[in-house]
C-alpha cells in the first residue's frame, strides 16, 4: 500500500518537518529513509525534488552535515554520495549537471572548494579514478564548451601563493603514467 504525507494547497502551503529530539547525554536519534529490496525487479527509488516557482527563484535543496563544538580531535560530520554496486556488471553513475539556461541567462555553476583553515592546512580537492585489474584505468577529462559569439572558454591551473618568509609557492606538476613492461605515456601540448 501507499503512505502519503502532504499539506493542503493554500496561499502558502504548509511545512512538513521530520526531526529527532535533542540529546543531553549521548548521540541524538537517526532519521533513516530506505526502500525495500526487490527479489524480481528494480529496487525502489528515493526522490528529492523541489517545486517550481513562477515569480521568484526556484526552491533549494540543502544537505548539511553536523557541526562539532567538542575539543581537538573531533571533526564535523561527513556527507557521502555513493552509487550502487553491481555483483555482475557496472556500478551506478553519479551525475552532477546544471540545466540549460533560458533565453536571457547563463547556465548554473558547479563549484568545488574546501574551507578556509585558521590553524593548519586546508582540505584537499581530489579527483581520482579507480585501478583496473582487467582493462584500462578510467580517464579524467577537463573540457570547455564552445562559444559562437565570443572567445572560447578558458582552463586555468594555478598553484597556491605563500606569504611565508623563504618559502616557495605551490608546484604545478604534469606527469605521464609509468609502465613496468613498456614505455611511459606521452605528454602533449599543442594548439589547434
């Protein structure tokens, strides 16, 4: 059967809130959303979608992990996105895409950034593909879309600056892959 939670239509529709109580002596409660397993078909989906707006910006989806105010040695909460595993074929994809722009706008941005650190190193942004035991390792492609009324887009790689005394700025290193039985890969720089 179906279980439905909804608020009525009105000038401003009502809210639906799910939250656990505050804990004074341990971990607070967990909210779990799970669909059941299927023995003869596809597993059920979980969909998070926001309604459209016709006089303002569209609604937001915000995923925020918990903050820790404990002493040194503890970290804030983690946000983990993982696609589904397959016992026989490929694992699932993770896709992050902004939609096409309207007639008088630009398509949305996708930003990856680590936070500022007041004491120690800042976090790392890492793009890595997995190793392959029976084929070619996965590729990482950086490409810029074409333009038809202005110059083409740029790709900029900058290492970090430093204001420390007698310390060097960051390094930009480009290295091809090694080979245990053949020759190493090629590094190619060219213009069209």
